[in-house]
C-alpha cells in the first residue's frame, strides 16, 4: 500500500501541466515510473527479510554428538525428560508438548499431557502414536537405540544432559531454539542465573555442617561430587559427607558413615525411611539423635528453575535442625 501511494504521488507530480502540456514526455514518464516501481520492489523485499522467519530451518548438535535438523520450530514435542518438560512450560512452549514421562509432575498442568511411561527405553509405538515432530530423550546409552529408530522414521530426536544446575539455562536456550521461543528462553535462563546467585549462601569461614546424602538404604548408597544434590547442599551452606567420591553415586558402609560422623542425614520422601530404626545404624550419632533432613518435592530430584527455592529451603531447614 505504501508503494502504491508513492507511485500515485509521483505520477500526479510528474503529470502537472505546464502551459496545458505535461512537463515530461511520455517516454520519460514511463522510465521514471518503471524506476519507482523497481525501488518499491526492493524496499518491499528488504522489509520482508527484516521480519522473523518462523519457518527457518534449525540445526544443532545434541549432547550425544548427533546433528539434528528441523525444517521449522517444533509444534508437537514428546518430552521424555522431567527437566525438559518443566522447562518447556517455563518458556511458554507448553502448548507444543504432546507426550511426557510418568515422572513429569511439574508444573501440575503437565499431568494433563499424555503419559508415555518411562523415559529410559520408552515404547517406540507409544511415542510415534503422538505424531511428534520432535522427541527429547535423556542422554543415556540405554536411549541410543531408541534415538536411532526414531531417526530412521524421520522423527527428529535430541538427547540432552540434565544432570547439573549449569544445564538449566543451557537446556532452556536449546529448547527455545527448537520451539521458536528463544526470547522467553533467554529470559528464563537469565532469571535463573540471577536467582541462583542470590540463593547461594556466602562462605563465612565457619565450619560447614557435614551432610550424608542417603539415597538408598539396602545397600546404603550416597551421591558424590558430580551430583545435583551435592550442588544444592553446598550452595545451601553445608558439605557433602562423601564429596570426595568422584562417581555421581556409590555404595558406602555404615562403618564409613559412622567414622565420618555426619551432622545431618538428608533423605527425600521417595528415599530411605526405615533405616533409622535398624540396629546397625545406631552406631551413627546423627541417627541416634534423630538429626534428619527429610525433604519433599521434585525440585530436589532434578535441576530445574525451582533450584534456587530448594537451596533456600535447605538452608533454612539445616539451621533449624542444628539449633
């Protein structure tokens, strides 16, 4: 419309009569008109290129090292990682989620999405039944064959690591690219980094309480330095009793626990519950004195935007338990 108005104005100006005749010859008018129309075409093309292209192709390398290509932002996503399901809701891409795992419990609205069962070695038939244009899998060797089969039938599949707090903003931005919500994803990532820094307890130089992170009872299992729970505990102002264990998890003896003498024992409602009454555990002072730190909520099970709130809760609960 703007080009039409310019063209009309140009013709009116160029056709003014001088002594009853046009100022320009018909040939000149035709030439100038053609030039103006060509300029309008260039301007219109430039304006079109400045608009966001929602159908632009997407290419990225996932955490398994595979190159993934999408012809356009995904509109039907099967999210088989609880952390990615939560992040998709956080960045405003929830309307695109058409499948989840049994463990995708947050936000509550996620429960309304079709439950496809486990996220490790999921049912291919169940996944394909949701007609996805993108599948998100946890980056585990057990999911390699699943990813291969999905790609064989031309379903883009992305495997991601969601094990540490640093993965939250990183994965949020990846999901933003994949779903066309880049601006919202960047906002979520930035807000998370700010909230995490604010929630982290300062190092005052005082002795930090030692916490046993007991994740399994028979045999007793704990988590080491590479775990998400270690990050939460350390940022809350304590130290993991077995932070020197390089593996993300491992079996420990009750005697080793007693020798290291934890100040607190951390468990979740999904974790050990009957160990405190067992005779063999009574050699641990914290067990005899019932110094337990039992928490509830899936924010303690996976890295998510709720991690800063989990850190604040842990810090408050530890202060209460040690008074």
